[in-house]
């Protein structure tokens, strides 16, 4: 069977061995009957996960045989993502629920692909955040200045929604490593620093997820690809100096009020950049970053605020430009066999429901490409990023 030969190059860090197998093509799914062995154990589902990634299929055990479902992409969600905001608040807090409903109603996602998460453990949040700050969020005792910087009402629900978002990102990263592509139906709170939150970001879910992964696999090389219209300043500050992490961010040049924090690679666009110029800048610089760093995992903060009708994005991309961005980036990650966790990032479109629609489009693209290309992991072809 093709593909097994690449096991070592992709999963060299894993102590596993697969001795052979046949695949019988069926309708939509494929049934594989394998003689699959690992040195540690036999028959547990997770033991087959690397093989699942190589052959590109989701594996379920059926009476000693392996049922492969290449259509499944796990998406992590919490009903706590949506909290009540004042009527005139500009943030589209319902975008999480709306985008999930769109994906389900349109049949892009099946209900079993959506995984409801709980809250991230407090000690994990404190692994990147100052304990006193976490306590102030928990006890709703942030002062007026801190609340203004966050731009959200300080309520008990703010803590639970933020801790749930951290958990969803953490789970998506772990799932991406096992299955190639996984999605957090929120996430990308990149303006959260150790001791304070800002711009709607309470806890930095990406930094917490990376610290959690490092406990599990200390040598893992993680690249944060941040294509939200704003610089991932909090993420840069929290992960600075860690050679195992590469932070890439493409954004409108930070202004005087918000000077920014340098990441591993910062790409600044002109204010109100048009789609074509933006995409050219993105593809060329990201290709160089991927080549240089060679990550084991990409955490991609997609961003919906690059759209020309966004309140705060200051970019002029159309929905078509954003779909092109999503397609090229996802193909580059997937075809180069780099596991990717997809996160929403920001978005505050003047047409409220449209933010949800842009996030929905990103998820739909990830779902479609994961299904289409999972069978191609065996291929040696690499896809170049091109505008
Ligand atoms: Zn943004």
C-alpha cells in the first residue's frame, strides 16, 4: 500500500510500526483491513492515528477491522462562547453560534463532528498568564482601566467563555496532530498578554495551547500563522524567545497608539490594502517562513476582519479574496503534510451576520480540502504558495 514509506519522515518521533494492509474502496468511505502493530499496544484507536494521518483517513475499529472515514474533521465548540452584551455593543458575539448553525444546516458539518468542550484547567491558563490577573477575571474584579482595554463587560460568564475558548483551541491543536486537520469554532485571542487582556482577548488560547503541547511533546516545532488584520502582539510577547515556536503575522502596520510587539516574522501591509497585493505579500513571505522553520504543527488564526466592510480591519479584501487566501494556505499546509489547527480570529463586519459567514467559509474550505487531500499524503508532490 502506498504511503507507508513516508511514515518515518512525518512521524519519525513516534515509536510505531505498521506492517501491512489493504484498502477496499467503498462509497465515500473506505474499509481497510490491516495487520497493524505498535510496539506499545495493539488495538487502541489512538495507536492507529499516525497511520490515519498518512493514509488520510479517520479510523474507527469495527470488530478488529478498521473503518476509515475520510470525511470527518473534528470541530471544537462550546455553547459558552456566546455571552450577552449590551444592545449597542459592536462585537458580533452570536457569530460563533451562527456560523456553527450555518455549517450544520448546509450539511458542511455533521453533528458528530462538533465536539462540545469544557473549560481549560486553571493551572494551564496560569502557565502563561499572571495568577493575579486570572484571579481578577475570575472574581470580576478587573478595574475600570482594565475593563476599558478589554472592551467587554466584566461578568462571571466572561471567565467561563474565555476558559472554554482556550480549551477548544487546546483540543483542536491536539486533534490536528493526530488527524491532520482540526478546527476550533472560535479562538485566536491574540491581544491577550500575561498580565492583562485587550481588544476582546481575555486569555491567549494559542499560547496556552502551545505550552500544553510542550508538556506532552517538548521538542514539537509549532508555527503560529496569524492572518488576522491585526498584529498578534500578545502571542508574540508570550512566546518570544522560545526557539521551538515561530510566530508569523501579516497585518496592517501598527499605529502609534498600539505600537506592536515583534514576532519571528512580521509582514506589514499598507493601510486599506487591496486583495491582490495582500495575497501576493502573504504567499511569498509565508512560503519563506515555512521553508525556514519546517514546523510540526501550524496553528492558523484565519481572521475575518480583512474584509473591506469590517469595522476595525482597515483592509479591502473581498469575500472572494478571503476564500482564495483560505484555499491556498490550507492546500500548502495539507499537501505539505503539516498538521493544521484552524482558528477563527477576529471579525466585526458592519453587516453583523457576514462575520459568521466568513468564518463559515473558512471552515467549509478546511473541511473540503481535508477530505479531498487526505488521500494524497502518500504523494511526494509539494505545493508552492502562489498568488
Ligand atoms: Zn483583528
